[in-house]
């Protein structure tokens, strides 16, 4: 049980790291981007996926795998990536989606 006796101090280390530390949590980047993309496509999954995302974030901090700042930054980067990718995809579908030819024909009339 030595592992649980050695706790890290949870403070925000802005862009600080070495070979034994990691800034930002790539786990949270991937999890938040994936969860937020699913929430965008299926809004009814929002409460469940948000709960799971928060539980994962808490476990990363409690398990001493990441500092709080690492998890917060990872969530922000993942959410930002989902937002940018989602908006680009929506724009692409408006211009080149399966109904874009019908819309162009209706606009010409």
C-alpha cells in the first residue's frame, strides 16, 4: 500500500514538465473530444457522457496520474478540437452534403 501513502500536491503547473510528468492529459483530450462529439450528434446522451467524463477526470487526479491543471487543460484542448472539427464538418455538410444538389437547384429557381 505504499503507492497510496505517497500523494502529490495538486497545484496548477502551467506548461511545466519533465520526463516523469506530463502536461496536458492526453487521456482527457481524447475522452472529452469523443464525448462532446457524441453529445453533438446525439444530445440525449449528454447527461450520461458528461457524468462519465467528470468521473474520469476525478479518477485521473485522485489516482495521482495527473495534476488538476493537466486534466483541466486536456479537457479544454479536447473540447476545442471537437468544436473546430464539428464546425468544419457541419460547414462541409452544408456545402457538399447529400442534399446540397437539391438546395442548389431550389436556390436557382
